[in-house]
């Protein structure tokens, strides 16, 4: 597997009137070619900021890289001048935003918007670009693309607009596609169509996808690997099966338990108590400790390092330290672990295989 | 027989009636909600679920049909005081906790607005005590009363919205997508709060949403809407175990579950209204295929579904 993107020890702060907000506090991950990495976490966990810093879309006046690097094709994106960055944005790395209602320009025809990155990054004639744009629109499933090419965004439905945004993002066959909650604003049926489209396209052009979402159902559907973020850090990272069937971090347990399951009838839904930490004053130890019933004394004092669970699975929780007491995860999590070979609750017969 | 609190009979809500741009947002729907239960209404955007909620609480005047609340027609002209009394009994929680709170009012005044309108507090002290009590009921505390909405997170704002709805001691609450704008972990908190309040105060809910897994969790019965029509209605468990209408099946098959192994094999069944192939002579109407389980279907489909249902059960 070739690593296409490496994020190393990334730290980023925003300068606000209230003081320095440490939005990202040491993030490490690699993105492999052709894979989909999902980043999950709640609002304010730093998932969007991480990807926006890869694209360098954060205002330079108020944000500052404190430490670390983002390596892409041997270049450190955190240090690249803006002009160089413009050559990468929309060509090698492109982005799909959450709200298809606002990410298209209402005064431009959709054809023009799809053509824009082609004309900017490739030396082609307008006629050729137009042809490519129509092909792209047809590929993402806009019926009658030749005629609809001249229409404006308001003449399309939400799902269709998101398809157009995807076509624009794909215009230059990017190596990395960053999708920031691309289906959150859409209905379940339309969401399913867009997810199918993205998976389909990934197979066709072999691009890597970073998928940001807080919907664990969507993660289970699209991701190869998952990174769970909390309080500006990645707290657990692993393959999709490892995260869903053998989670180690109490925050991941909480996230998985707070989704109502379709089969079981729980009396009360598990809810993670409290609210996310204030990153103006980041907690000293484990950021999740204050909301966690599994917190140890050391969680209040020192941030946990990453403990290796398997070759691909890491979690930052003191519970994995050899000296930590054995704790019992919530019942719903044990239920999941029973089906995962390699977990301590695995039952060869109990699994659904 | 269950105690019916709200009855919707052949409700129609057309916008731009008679013009070429006529929109039939609600096209002849009927259902009833019993006292103390939660009725879930699901469907995709534009299917008329929010319009239904808004017509029930009289934010719109219905084109046709009746909404009976405690036996009284909501749409009838009433005296001012009767109207006021009705407004007190029925309250609404809105989708967007950012847009539904006035940014220039303190939380104290936002919550107390209903108390003032209905004259429920006799003195300033009583007003204050009530607001503080409400804040504590929804899991906030007394210091929050003197703050403005922008000082709160989305989940906290939704709690303020709930406190405001509770301030006038309503019997019936319409919750229009109250959790769609919130994070997963916060969604669970708000849903638990709504359930607790229901048990404590015997509230009745109309819960409108497109997130089917949450709806199933909170509702006793669920109605599925498609293009202004109710296509299926059944107890929550029954609807998920035995969906009968093709649209319900398609909707259920589209939900991604937090289970990668299941996701790898999940097959989505798209819905095409043409598949019904209703002929000219078919009467398509809402029929009971099993106790409490209604489906919009033709005579032929009715027989088929009844057979299929007995097999499944």
C-alpha cells in the first residue's frame, strides 16, 4: 500500500478575542491510495478543521500551524506558498462540502462551474472542457446532461446539486477527495444514492477519500478505515471492523452505544453525559475523562499515548496500559466484541460470521 | 377503547389552490393519536410531514378536512379566550435550535413568554421560580436564565426550546425534527429527556423526523408519508418487522446501520410509484391489513398483502 498523504503531529490554533483555541492538538494519520478513511467525532472535535488545514482553507489571519507537517507528494502543505497551493487545490486534492445549497454559485450555470477547474488546471480548449464537463455530469447521474448543462443551481433538487458538486470535485481526477459531511443535509434515500455514486466513482478512478461524518451508519457503509476524533485529537484509529467490533476507547463505546439499534428494544438510550471540552482551556489529561465513567486517576493528569491493539488498530486510552484495571465495556459493546476474532470477548460459536 | 386526544380526518392542505402552481402538500390524510402516546411521522423532504404538524397547530388554515383536539375542531372560529386555551394545550418544538430562539431575548424571557401571555404567574418571583424550575427540568441550571441564546450549544438550545414549550403546561407537543440538527451523542440526551418528560407529565407527542432509527426508538406508532399521502401506519415494532408498502420497504432499506458486516450485504430497494400499476377501476385507499396496521393499497394489493402478512406473522 502506498501512502499518499501523511499527517504528522499536526497542531493548529485559532486566535480569537477570548484567547488561543487549540483546535487540533497533535493529529497523526496516513491515507493510503484508493482507500476511504472516515473521520468521525462530534461538532468541535476538530474533524473539519483537520481537513480544511489539509486544503489550507482556513483564514491565515486567525489560524496558525503550531507544529507538525502534512506531507503530500513529498511536499509539506503547511509550508507551501499560496500560489503553489492553488495548483493543488481542485486538481490533486478536491473537496465536497456539506451543504449543496450553498456550495454552488447561484449566478453561474452548472456547466460553467464544472468547467472551471478543468480550464484552470488543464491546458484545454473551451470546447474540450465543455465536452468533459458534460461527460462528468452524465457520469454522476444528471439525466439529459447536454441540455441541463446550461441550467442554474436553483433548477436542481438537493440530491442533484450534490451530484453536481461531486462532478466539479472530480473534474481533474484528483488523487484525494475530501468529503465533509456530504450527505448530512440529504434524505436517507438520496443519501443512499450519493454514497453509492461515490463508491462507484472511487472504483473507476482509484482516488482516495477522506470522509467526514458523525453518522456511524454512513461510516459502516463507506469506510475502509476509521479515525475517531475527540477534543482536537484522534483517540482511536483502525479498520472499520476493528472500530465497530473491537472498540477500545470509552468515547468510541459511547458513540456506538448512543445509536439506537433497529433490532433491540432498549428502555433508555445510552447518552454520553456532559458536553465536549472547551478548547480554549484544553484539559490536562485525557480530554474525554470528565465525561467518562471509566476514567482513571491518571486520565486527569496525563494525556494517554497511543497503545497498539493490532497492526492497524491504535487507541489512546490508559485502559490499555498493562497496569490498568480490567474494565467491562457497556453491554452493547460486549455484544459487538463477541463477534470479532481477536477480541477478548470473542465466542467462536456466538458470532454471526 | 383508547382515549383519543387528537384526530385528523381527511385533512387537505393545498397551496396556491386553483392555480397552475397548485401544490397538494397534504392530500387527504387521516390518523389519530391517543393520550400519552408518541406518534412518529416520517418521510422525505417535501412529503408534507412538517406541513401536517403546522396545520394541526393552526399555523396554516386547512384547505379541507378536520383536526379534532379533545373533540373540538381546531380550525373552527373560536372566541379569543378559547383560542388562547387551545394554544396553551398544544405546543411546538422546532427543528433548528439556532433559528427558533430570539437572539435578543434572555433565556428567562424566552421561556417566560408563554407564562406572561397566559397569565400563569402572579408575581415576578413566581415567574422567576417557574422558569428556574423549568430550566432544571430540562437539565440546565438557574445561572442560565440571565444569558442569551448565542451563549449555548445546539443541544442546550434545544433544551431551552423544550422548556419554552413546557412552560404553559401543554398536553400535546408537536416536535418537528427536534434532533436533526444535533450531534449523535447529544441526540440521545435530548431524546431521553423527551421520554422522561412524557412519563412524568403524561404528554402526548407528534414526533416528525426523517431519521427512522430514532423515530422507531421514541414512537409507539408510526405513519409513513409520501407525496402528501399517508402510505402506511402501524405500531413501531410492526412497521419495522413487517413493512408492507413498497415505499416503506424502500425507506427502510436505505438506512445505513452502524454495522459494517451488515452494510456490505445490504441491498437497497428503490421505490418507483409506477410499479403499483393502478388501473382506472382500482380504488386506492387506506385499508387495515392487520390489526392496527394500515396500508394505502388497491383491492388486489390488499389481498396480496394480507396473505403475505399472515405468512410473515
